């Protein structure tokens, strides 16, 4: 099926031009996502849809699942919703999508996530409307399956008006998958910035709450958290902390089995997926991330918006959110004891922790607001179309001193990446 769509896309491009005389403001935007369950991806679409809907008619195609089907419906109304399968490509869903675009006079399709990107872009091509794509994370090429994914992504990028990387480091990972370098844009994820927060000192009463937001999948690497907790126990520091785990996923049962065998007692609580993670973050001393890679993690940004320092793996996406030694710490995933030591350092140094609390909040306000993300996205929708410039050199494997592509976050980035 993937190869079918890829072949069809390349064959039809000469027949259906990518730019059908449309640089005017969007009359209707269809956001397509293969997920509406708990997670950062659905939350990103929800926040973007709410903001864009203030000035443009928004439609949403997604699975009928909770909690986000209901949340999306509350923003756009039931008549602007289209049900599609959860992360599954079917020809029936593809044809429904094309029909929905045409019936409602939609002129922009914005696909979010890999599955949605595979069939929303050919659907937009057949309907002769503009299409944009936000992968929300780039899976490293490690096997035949991910190599096939990379090939399909490259082919589909030919008919994509703009590919959105949600962070500077993600743009480097996505660059080899884009046929035209000047269609790759950086628009950083944004979150709502709470106006009021609990007093910071209230978070230092009793065991210090450490929040870990996850899906129990390979990417999130949550078993590493158990190694961090074990290191704290070996250091004699575990009683000072309480770990709260939020999230669900296919690997949860295996994780809980591993947890039970470690003998951590009541120091670790697995609460599963929750509808109000912000409440737990607002009362957290620190957030810990163990991911192997990210796009720009919503949980980290929500933590920063609440003045919560983060201790996160030094990987794509995380390093865009966390300024090492300023808003938190970055650590190598091979060194769980280093992460444990950072937790102890913050517990022992209230002044340092307070400084990071203020710095995290300021950076979230300055760089990661929903309003900045939405404004940049709307500008991208109406920007004059690029006919495509192919990159002549291979993209670097390490971060350069500045973004290698256009960066839209309210202003063009010119400072070094952090």
C-alpha cells in the first residue's frame, strides 16, 4: 500500500501541479492525524487547531477515540469531523478523505504524523489543494522497514508544499528525507502558558515529586528510569523522592513486571494515562525524560511553562527544549547514575533549583507559546510557493552553529542552537 501511494504520487505530479494558483489566506484547513488517544502528538494538533480556528475554518480527520475526538469536536463542531482508522492506511479512508476535502471546499490539508502523512498528501494532490506535513519526530533508519519509510517520505516530499520540523535538531534528521531543502521549515511546538502557578516552595515539602510522562514504547525508553531510581537507592537517596509515571502503551505490562522485581516499594507510582497531566506537573519538583529521540516533546514544554526543571537525555528534540545547566540538565542515556546525581544536586541546592524554575518559565514564555506556533503556521500556509531547490551537499551528522533551514518561530533564528 505504501509503495502504491508513493508510485501514484510521482506519476500524478505532472498532471496535478503542486501550486494551483493559491497563495491567498486559507479558507479552510483540514488537519489529519492517525491518533486521538493520549499523547503529545494529539495534544499538539488540539492546541494548533484551537489557535488556528480563531481566524480560519478548521476541519479535523482522526480516529474516533478518546480523549481527543471529543476535544477536537468541541473546537470545530461535529459536522467538521471525519473519522479515519487509528494509524492504519486503507483505500476506503483515502477515498473518504478526498471526498471530504472536495465537499467542504477545503484548500489546505495539514497532515500530522507518519501514517496521516502517507495518505493525506496524495489525497490533497488529487483534490488539487495545498498540503503541509508535520512528522512530529523522525524515526532513525535502523532496519528495512524504516528504510522503506524513509524512501516513501522522500517521494511524498515532492508533492508537499511544506514539511514542518518542530525543532532545529529534528530538521537535521528530516533534511535527507526532503527532496527540496527550501520546503523544510522549523516551527517549534507551543503549549499554553498558565497564568497562575502554585508557590515554588510548596513543591519542596515532603518527598520531592519527580514526574515522568511516557508511552511505553521503544522510543520513550522508560526502563532507563528504573536504572536511575536504582542508582538513587544505591546512593542512599531514594527516600527523598517520589516518582509519578503518567502514560500508557503496549510495553506497560513488561515495564510493571520489571518494576515489581526491583523492590522500590512505594517510591514509584504508575498512574497510567491521565487527562490532566498539567496538574501533576504543576506540583512537580522535576521532570525526567529517558527518550531515545524526540521531535520537540510537549511534556517538557508543559513542564517548563509551569517552572519545572527537566533532567533529559541528550538527544534530538530534548536538547532544543532543555538548556543544559540553565533550565535543567542533559545526560547521556548510558549514564543513569549521572541523571540520579543531578536529582540529588537539585535537592541539595534550593537556590540553584529556584534559579532553574524561573529560567524554565521565562524560556517557555519567550519561545514555546501556542500563539507563536499558530502565527508561524498561518504565515507558512500563505507564504508564496517555492518551486523547489535541491540540496547539493549531504546534510551534516552533527549540529551546525545555526539552523540549516528556514526557522519560523515569530522571527528567524540566528543564534547558535542550545
